[in-house]
């Protein structure tokens, strides 16, 4: 999955960027309070993307 597509899905579900990192960005879902690092690669493995979406929503 492309990184920009994953971020779009997360922001559509209400997640916000907490901070930029050198290798990962940290996103948070304000409704649940959960945080999850997002790798800064152009391509993110499908299984990892599904896990991130599941954890944050």
C-alpha cells in the first residue's frame, strides 16, 4: 500500500499527526487515545498497513 493512501485512510477516520520522526511518523486517534508509528517508506507492506488501521480505529 502506498504511504499516502494509508495516511489518507487514517485521517479520514479522524487520526491526527502527533510528530514527525526521522524514520517514522506518530499518528494518534483522539477518540481512543491509541498511538501508532507509521514508517516513512513509499511502500508499506499490506499486512503492516492492515495492522496499523486495525490498531488506530
